[in-house]
C-alpha cells in the first residue's frame, strides 16, 4: 500500500480532534479576543465610511432582525449533507462521518460549539455586516489536516496589503488561504469586503430610528396638540394665573367634562398629519423587508395590498429559491474551496452541501394526482412511489372513484360490457321513437 493509501486509511478517523485557535498562543486567551472589541482598530473600508458598531446596532432593529432570522431558520431546517460529485457513488463513508462531525462540533468533541450556533453567528454576520470569517484550525502534527473551526467577528479582521493576507487585529497573526473561511456578499466596488444589505437600506433605517425617537420625545412631553386656549388680551397676569388654577382644579374633579373658560376661548386645532407616524413606520418597515427580499408573512406582516398580493405559497417558493442563490451556493462554495485545499491532498472529494429545499406545493400536487387517478392516466402505485411508499397488490389497476377501490381486470371487462348494453338499449329506444341517435 502506498504512503498516500496508508494516510487515507488511517487518517483522519483515528485521531481525536482538539482544535486550538492560534490566538491562544498570544497569551491572553482568557479574554477570548474573538468576541472582544479591538483597541485601535480601524473602521471597515466601505464607501459610506460607517463603523462596525453601526452594523451591530442596526441588527437590533426588529425588522432587520426578523429578516435575518427568516433566512437562518430556513437554512437550519434544511440541515446539511456530505457527499462527493456523484452522490451515493463511491463515497468514503469514514470521511463522510469525519466531516459531518467536523461541522456538527466545530470546536472539537470537547468544545461547546455546535453546527446550529456556529451557523447562526456566521449567517447573522453574513447578512448584516456582509462578512463572515472563520478560522480553520489545522493539526500540528499532520499539516494541512483541518480539525476545527472558530467564528471570528468581522471587526476583528484587517487586511495586510504588504503580505496580501487577512490578519487578526492587535496581533501578528496572519492567515493563509487554507486557514480562513471568508463568506461575503460580492460587492462590485469592493474586492475585500462584502456588500451589506444594511448599506442598501441605511436611509430607511435612519428614518425609522429618528421617527421612533421623535415619537418617544413627543409622548414624554405629555403635550396635547388637539387644541389651545386663547386668553383675552385685556386680562392681567394675575387673572390668567387664577384662571389656570381653576382649570387645574376642574381637570382633577372632571378631567373629561365640559371646559368652562372666563376670559378665554378654546380653539380646536385640525388633525396634524405630521403626527401620523403609523404610515411612516410602515413605509420604513416595508422598504427594509423588501431590501432583504423576505416575504411579508415570514416576518409576521399580514396586511392586504402591501408588498404585492402573491399567495403565501408563491411568495415562499420564490424566497426559498432566493435562499438557495443568496446563501446556500455562496456558503457551500467558500467552505468547500477553503477546506478542499487541505482535504484534496489526502484524496477526499466529498464536500459540504446544504440539504434539499422542498419547493413543491403539496396541495396542488394532490389535486393533480386525484384528477389523474380518476381519469385513469395514473395508477395507485405510481402515486405511492412518488412519496417513497411501498407498492400494493391492487395498485397497478385503474381506480374506481365511486367505490374508492381499484378495478380488477374482470371488473373492467364487466363494466365495459354493461356500458355497451346501455348504449344498445338507448339506440333501440331512440329508433322506436323515430329519433336518430346522436351517436
């Protein structure tokens, strides 16, 4: 057996994965700097020159959070699979088991991370700031063998143009191409960082924040804008003060009763359109949801005439196709390109894939099958096979919609004979009555 063959047989299935991120060697791992702010770090190199904190704060917007959650929940529900270019053909089951465990427990069997938590953090970073970084930990003894992954917050990263490498801010750590996963939304104007959806709807988010802040200030002020009191210009300050005192006393005793004024007029102001915030807030909400391309019903919006009038099934089908193109393909490509640089050395071609998304409308399918069963163009066993169910003895015979039971060959012949007799009797009756048969 060749050396490569021995490696393929023995590794990586007989080793215990104990991934150790490189930051631990710096000496302050107790701080876990992957999750801590960077002192002296620079802002993201974007055209609008916003700080990383801007993106993190925007993620707390309820509609942005709901849109991100919609993508993540559907992604997690699809789960993942590991297989080669030809699924179920010549796959190495040992390696499939290893890579499956690699993603299910990214920080090793003794770690606390999981596929769900790793993906949730990563996809949140990908769909908000626009960049998802993860360190690939390689085994110290067997070089190029990935044994774990750690999520890195994007504000921790910087690009070193001298070495043409990504690095960890505040350290001398630099990453080779097979040591760093960088999933990002492509930006035609920036080859390093991804294009955040938050950049696209920044003005809507700002308007939403300002409108909510104005609302809060308005209600805190406790001012009633519905009317005003105009005092007689000949009244002295003492008289006005006395009138106000009487009004306060009256308000306590009868806060919703008739207002009686002496020396003053109550002027009711017209409705102030500037104070109708519901339309403004809904407009900002709709623009944010549209930017992310999430069906309104997926984030709890059910209002007729808003954001199109598609049915839930049609809108959800389009969203799942968008999920495949915007998330699945980009994430799969980046993981497989980075990890493939290492695993291909050992001769393994099995890769990470998200599970299949069911785009079929089950109700429509059931209706079509019902019609075809009744008109005899489809048999029971053909329907059962479509659902992965075992065939039945009577399933290859035409279906009788009246009895709900398939017709045997004898019953089919008898039914045909009965139909022929009915037609003959009909012809005789028509002939006896002097009428010509339409047939």
